């Protein structure tokens, strides 16, 4: 099983950061340039390295993929997603959002960043399940979801078949998550 993270940097009018989710109207997405999900949009993120916490992973992956600096304490836990492939757990994903970051997003070998208005997120160019949970995360809610895919590896070529989604979940505020 893969343990991974996604991070969704948010900003308000004029690029302001440091407000609240309710004040934000744009989200930073990346167009994946290689690997799983190549050509699709998503938040920066990736696999945990040995000994790394999910928060540390989200910070590292966001910096590596788009050049933004984020303090682990500025990440807000927004979700826990489990992806099943042919009945077996394929990926467990920790989802974070933040309104506090430093720097300007830059393109890397892995990702091309782009700011989108929250009401214009390109769900037709994203994983099929994203349209079910991401709007809630961008509205400030928390989610726990399980998403089932069938058809064998790789996951991005499998068929999305079912899901279970719970909203308004409380996450323990710890730096280890």
C-alpha cells in the first residue's frame, strides 16, 4: 500500500494569503507531467519517504513540485482518502489545505502549477473521484472517503466504480499526522 499526501494552497483576491478558507477564491493545482496521473490536474503531493510524517511529506512535495515554502503547522488536515484497486487497498492519502505559504509557484519536471478560481476547477481533467470530495475541501469542510477502482494496474487506467464519503469529520490536531 502507498501512503501519500495532497496539498491544496489557497489564496484570496489579488494573491493575498494568510486569511481563512472562507476568504479564498483560488486554489493552486498542478498538471502532472509524469508518473501516476500524468496529464491530470491535482494538488501537489506524493509518497511518504521512510520516517517522514504526512505533514512533512506534504511540505516537501509542495516545495519540490512547485517551489512554495509551507510550515508544517500552517497545514490544516482536510481529509483522509483510501483508494481501493480490485478490492485491495492501493493508496491511503492525507489531504491538507493552507492559506499561508511563501514564494511563487514555479514549474518543475514533475508539475506545471496553475491557479484556478474555486468555482472553475477543471474537474473534467482530474481523477473522476475528485469532483465528489474536493469541492467540500475547498469550501472548508473535512472529508473521509473510500473510492473503489477496478481493472488492474495502473490505477489511472482503472475504472472508478463506487465510493463512500463522510463529511464534517473531526481530525485530532497533532503534528504527527
